[in-house]
């Protein structure tokens, strides 16, 4: 069984982070973030800036998998 996300791949803000979804709103990945570096380190998650970069890489990889690079 293969998986191919449907385009367009989008990054949505959620409470507590970001969600990468495909064109059918199917969640592909969750990236948990906090606003400040201190809050992020305390919670063991990424800062918002770090999380945005990770979500962009995931979205690019999913676009490649969908064949729409």
C-alpha cells in the first residue's frame, strides 16, 4: 500500500504549534512549538521560528512525494 499526499500541501497554525496538511486536509505532520526559547526548552519542543523551518522542510518533502515539487 502506497501513500501519496494530494496537493496543495499547506502549513496551518494550531494551538501549540503547526500542522502540515495535504489538499484533502489530511494531517501529514504536527510540529509542536512555543513562543519563547525558555518556554520551548522547558516543554521540550521547538521555538516558533525553528518549528516553521521544520514544517517547511516537511511540506517540501511531501510536495516532492506528491510529484508537485
